[in-house]
């Protein structure tokens, strides 16, 4: 079975932060039998950088499973293999948001009716569901432009207070559209944990702090763990070893 764990790092994003998180991402990839790949070059230069996550629609073909985790996320070593608990006809995020809180409704979201808002910092889908990462598509016979897509996005108040703009949420918007458009079955890692009475804490992630704030919290959180066995490299070396284009 072929699996890839993807992350995104354009222009050597936050090297000090990635040097903390990449050892954990690699360890998780190795644990679940996945290749570790860093998307490091732009395919959609006219789009916000987070849109580059949608390269998985092309890069992930041929895999049985694709797992995407943000570069600033912490995955603790005890995290279970989500692909072993997930049916191939179902996609998953770690958690979920409410579609209507951030995004203007359309005929797809109204027809779907589940109010699923993507939280695309942690995403799992099989080859059956590669359309989860389909780039923006025609709507009502007209191609959706970036301005039209951004006009449908409204960051919530906490995000606005943290300086999160519409561009930052474009990937969440597109995946939310795809879940509704294709009627993809959906669950969350949190739901899988509840079903098995699993109350552990396996991850840490926030998009509402500065890079410096994230580094400080991650260092504090990892300080008590004995994880000296994890592989350590400079950010440049991680890219040299695991980047898609190297």
C-alpha cells in the first residue's frame, strides 16, 4: 500500500519552526509506512501560497492514501495511523469548522446540507477521494475566479483579530466546496477517537499566533518529552532530503 505524508514549505518558510516540527512529521510518516514529501515549489503562482496544497490533486495520484499536515503542526509520536481507521470512501480532517460561519452558501453547499467547513491543516483521503483536492472549478458554467472565491470568504472575528485574511482561508474554502460538490463522506479524527474512547492528545496546531509565538509554545510543549531519538536537521537539509523538487 502506497502512502505519502505531504507538507507545504514555499521559500523556506519559518526555518526555526520547521526544524522543530519536521522530525515529528517524519517520525509519523515512518510509523504509518508513508513517504514524507515537502511541496516546495509553486504550481499556481497567481494564487495565495496556501493554495499550493492543492498540488496533491496531481502529485498524489498513484497513492492509495494521501495525508496532508501543515508545517507548523506538532504530531506527537503516539499518534495512531488514521488510514487504518478510515474507509477509503471517506475523507477526514482532524476537526471541522462550520461552513456557514466563514463561507457564503451556494447551490452545492445548500444541496449538501451538512455545513462542513474544512480545517485543512490535517487532511486524509484515499485515491478514491482525490477530488477532495481538486482546484477551483466552473460554477454555473463560469470559471470561479480568485476574486469571486475570496468574496465568498469571511474570516471569523477571532481570525480577524489575529490578522488572518481571506487569502489565508482559500484552501479551506476550496476543500469545503469539493466536499459538498462531490458529496464526499466525511469524518474527523476527533470523531474516530470518540468512537474508540481515545482521550489522548496527539496534536498541536494554531493559525492564530505569530511564528515566534508558535515556536515558543512548541518548545515549551516538547521540553518535557524525551524525544532525543528523533532525526534532527537544518531546515535547508530537510528540503534537500525531502522536497518534491530538489
